[in-house]
């Protein structure tokens, strides 16, 4: 009768697993803060890009309808026809593929008339803090109203 050899499969010891976890933790602690700071910077860039796209949609609305959206209509008129019959007849929207997006921090974009430096309107985000003003990631982003 043949004897069967039993081979024991060698696995990782608990100590080896702990060493690997410590090394992964050290790498994550070095790389993590750099990645998170880039996330904040990218949100500012996304807000800037979105305000530029919204500005283009507002300009297209103005060309077709013959006026800017009123403060009461706000940005919703870029997606849904205005209530005014005269404006509705000239409206060829929607001027956005979807409803007006929230800014990267989940807050609505602001629209005001007039804008700063001779701009006829302002379209902007309050930034990460959701409040007017601020510095760094909390700074307002976009085409700002007078006084900001």
C-alpha cells in the first residue's frame, strides 16, 4: 500500500499580516493628504467650469429671447420655458441637457443682475463654506456680483 505524503500548506503568520498592514497604513498616511487636497482643488475647477457653461446657456437664452432671465425666473428658465407668453414664444430651449446642477459642494448656483465689472449678470457659487466671501476653497467662484 502506498503511503500518502501530507504536505502542510504554509500560510501567512499573524505577525507577517500585521507587518503588511502597518506598511499599507504608512503609505496611506503619506499619500492620503495629498490626494484629499487635490479633491478640494478639483471641486473649485469644476465649479468654475460649470459657471462658464451656465454663462453660455444664459447668453444663448438672451440671444433668442431678447432679454436676460429675471431674478425671479433665475436659472430654472434655462431648462423650463418662461411663464411670460412673449418670452415663451421666442424660447427655443431647453438650454441645458438636464436641470441646473448643484455646485460641487451640493449648494445651488447663485444668479444675480447686474454682474461685476460691467457684466450684465452674475453666476457664481459660494464655494466650500456655502457663504459669501471667503478665501481658498471657501472663496466664491464664477462671475461675481458687484461688491464681492
